[in-house]
C-alpha cells in the first residue's frame, strides 16, 4: 500500500541552474499533491567548509533533494559531498538509466540500474609511493560493506519488481577481494529466491551492455567498477544530463541529478529539470509513494514524447518554466 503521511525533506537548491530546476521540481510536486514540506538550506561549495546547518537538517529529516554544487577548481570532490557521505554513511549509489522516449539514442529500450558500493574498494584512499618508480594502491573489500550493498540491491529489485540482480566482478584475477564481494552477494541472494541472481565478469558484462543492453537488469558492483559502468549506462540513454541518482545511507538518503551547475545557461530559463525531477521520483519511491511517483514519471515521459514543450538540450524551444507547466497540465489531466 502507498504511503500517505506527510514528510519533511531537506532541499539543497545548489549553484548555477540549481535554483531554477529545484523550483520546477517543487512546482510539479505541489501540483501532484505530494505531502512534502521542503526545508531549504543554503550551501555553496564555493564558500567551502563543512556546513553544520545542512548536516543538522539532513540528520533530522533523513531525506534530502540536492541540486548541483559548483566545485572550486583544483580541489576535486567538493568537501560537502564527502562530508555528507561520511556523516550519513552513504553506502550505495544508485543510478537508473532508462531510455527517454523521443530522445533518439542507439538503443530504444534501455532499462538498467547500477548499484555501486560507495565506501571502500579502490577508493579507500590507501596509496603510497614505495620509491620514485613504484606506487601502490590498496583495494579494501569487507564482507560487511559487500553484504550491505548486496542487501540493498535485492531489496531495490524486489520493490521495483525487477527480475534479476547481477553481481559484476573480476574475481578471476582479484581472487580474494572480488572473491569476497561475490561470496557476500551470493549469500544475500540465497535469501531472495524469487529474484534471479547472476555473477558476471566485468569484461563480459561490458560487451553485453554495448551490444544489447537488454541482457542486463539490476547490477551491483564494487566502487570503481560501479563508477565507470554507471557513466557507460548513462551514455546509453543519451548522457549525464537526464540521469537521476540516489545515495542511500544507513542514516539518511540523498537524491541528486548527476549533471553539474551548467554555468553557461544559468539564470536564463533554459535548464532541463528532468534529472532532478527524476531524482525526486526516486525519492518518492524510496519513501513508498509509488502511485504518485509513477504519475509524475509518466507525465514527464509523455511531455518529452510529445515534443512540443521540451528544452533546448532535447532539441526543443521551450524554457524551463514552459516545460514545467506542460508537465503540470499533463498531471492535471491524469489526476
Ligand atoms: P555540467 O553538467 O554543469 O555541464 C555540461 C554541459 O551540459 C553544459 O553545456 C551544460 O549547459 C549542459 N547541461 C548540464 N545540465 C543541464 C541541464 N539540466 N539542462 C540543460 N543543459 C544542461 O558540467 P561542467 O560544466 O563540467 O560542470 C560545471 C560545474 O558543476 C563545475 O563546478 C562542476 O564541478 C560542477 N559539478 C557538480 C556536480 C554535483 O554537484 N553533483 C556534478 C558535476 C559537476
């Protein structure tokens, strides 16, 4: 049964086009009758430092929608993204890549979900130079983190009525680390008998993804492979601009668009809010508002399919606000 109780969500509008696309999502949620109170918090990665206001807000609400943040040049990851990942033990990064009707790409019916382990693996940060011609990096895999992400992958597959979870690995070479990863996945799989479980070597999976993406469904991967494969899957549906994502944690879940702040079009009513909107749809499903999530998803897809009021990046002429209004009129027809 669908959830109906109201909830409060932290809203990090972000930089650049962030405020415009967040406003679009708020308007659409409002039109769909989502019982949400937004708690906006001001953060800008440009001002740097860890912001206690945002940490406190997410800690209280356990749920956040986040627009893109500008990254100060030369520092790589924003400190806020790292602070959030640490503070809320965001262990799984989830990226669905679903074909957008009317947006022509090589394949029409892509429907893939990458679930990436987000705390360890090759990104543990344990690296050293042994001597000037020799550097080493240590990949850490634990049964705990592997089990946790596998558990989430099966729960996701169950909730989203998906048939198969594939664990993607390179255990033929990394016998101990990837071996432990798939061993953990296999143990979790045994507890979900109604969902098929497949183990696939990374190289074979990549060949299948580019030749016929319908051969894969939900994938669970160690950190580095997940990072790479999620971008490959986004490429299959037309790039990062339309891709939503979720960061699932022990203590909170944060939903965000994969694209950046698009400074070239900021403040011009040109931005496409779809990725942030679909991140919001993931948030609704995560909270149990399945019917409302489907309603918004359908209205968005129908608007794009029709092609009359779409933004410039999709080949249309509409502004952010016209596109938003077109989705709202669709919603109103369907409600
Ligand atoms: P970008 O994603 O902001 O822009 C790349 C291109 O895609 C631009 O031409 C832009 O106009 C277009 N684009 C992106 N999103 C769009 C949308 N919703 N609608 C229409 N067009 C869109 O990437 P970039 O230029 O490399 O990065 C700009 C800034 O964003 C940098 O400071 C970067 O660090 C930051 N960034 C933040 C995040 C995040 O917070 N999650 C992610 C990526 C980049």
